[in-house]
């Protein structure tokens, strides 16, 4: 664990005991940025922000390293003299697996730093019902789900790892679950889906995920454990859309199956083409987002995360849904659907 009372700190050049250094992989992403900021204000740690290409959104006072976390030698060098690692890397299946393989090989020894690995509820795959952390990891939802399962399996030789399995991470600057969904509701392209929206929406506010990360870095005796993160009494997807529409002060209109079919077959293809053209011809221009088929599939998925273990061992207290939705709505309305740079199409259910 990091920064406990029994840890001896080496003095820095000024003779003052230096704070433990925490390497944050994927520090340029939505959750990674929030983790870096929280560590910088923690009073007990110094964040080292590892980014692949750029440092957008990170405080200028934070030490930043440019790093390809899929390269084992580069990662080993970055791990020198750190007391903890937070793995927030997103991306495609290949990136998720390659970066996890490099990280957990480098942290396989008995002197490995505490590693907090951001996994996802999607490791449970297509299972339904109420699932706690003992449920099998099937990874049979899609390639992202399979890759996240493989990432957890690769950690089996890392004695200090703690896995966090958040549900739908929302809040201001959440690219998909607050940004895209908020804009779809404002445009009345999304609303009450009827029977197709009665699956469970396992929402967790980004502040609660960040709180779990900071606790998991320091809590004793949780090595090798996994923790589900979600509201303990989550709404259905229809309930989420209605409540979010209310926070946005817009009507939550009924969306029929026929209208969704038209969205997928007639509207989505040209919007996707427009998105690809815009990325090449006018970088930074935010085009309307097509509603993804995997979102509609999630809306019907009847699975609920049991979060009792996180409450007992990590002492988590959850941000009320009303508070989180107001936070999300204020952001979306303030920036008219979120800054183009915040919407990373690589971000998936986390």
C-alpha cells in the first residue's frame, strides 16, 4: 500500500521527506485526468501523468511523461521509484491487452508497487441478475469485454494488484454517458425506449470512481481483490433517460422500435461517414454522433452490480443520482453538448 504511516520517505533535494510518486497510465483520458488532479490535491502523493501523445487537460504543475505503455522497456523505466500505479488506459482490444501484459510483467515481483487496475463491469459479459465479485468473468459481450477479461487474467502474477470494476461512469466531461447521451436527449433522438430500455443502468459518478482509486492505493489487506462500483440502487435505462432529461429541462419523448430502426439504418451510416470526413478535413469539428448499436443492447441488459464489498472494505459513499445528473446537465448545457476534444470515441462502458 502507498503512503501508510509505516512507510519511510526518502528526503528530496531540500531535505524534506518526498511524497510517494504515483504513476497514472492513461492520464490524458476522462478518468485519468480526474485521478491525476485528485492525487495532486491529496497531500500524500505526487502524481506522474503518463500520456501517449499529449498532455491536454492536465495541470501544468504536474510532472508528465510521454510513454507508449504497450512497450515493456519504456514502462519498466517509468516504474522506477514509484510507490503505486493506476492503470486508466482505454483504447481498442489490442491496446488494452498489450498495455496490461507489459504492466503486469513489470510488476510481477514481490517488491512490486501497489497497482490499481481500472477494469469494467463488462468482464461479466452477458450474465444477468445480481452479480458480486465472485461471478465468473466471461468476457462474451464483445471484443472490449474479452480484452478487459484478458487484462485481469494477465494480472494473476502481480501480487499487489487491486481491480476496480465500475459500471457506467458518468458526470461532467464523461464523453459518452453524459456528453453523447445528454445531446441525444436534447435533440430528442433518445428518450423512453419502452420495453427496450428496461435493463439496469449501473451508474457510478466519476468522483466515486476516483475516490475508490485513492482508497485502493492505500488500504491494507486488499491485494488481489476486485470491487464492483455502482449506485447500490441503480435506475433502469429508461429511468436514467427520464431523470437526465429532467435535469436538462427537456421532454423525455417516447422512442419507438421503428424509430430506432430508422436511426440505425438511415441516419447512422451518413453520420459515421461525416465523422470520418471531419476528422480528416477539419480536425476538432464535432459532428452529430450516431446512436451506437451497443448502447441499445446495453439498455435491455438486466444485470445489477452488487456493491456491498466496496462499501464494506473501501468505505465508499455514493454520489446521489440527482446530484450527479445536475453536475452533468450543467456541463452539457454550458458547453452545448461538450467540447469536441472531450469526446473520445475510444471510450466505452467502463
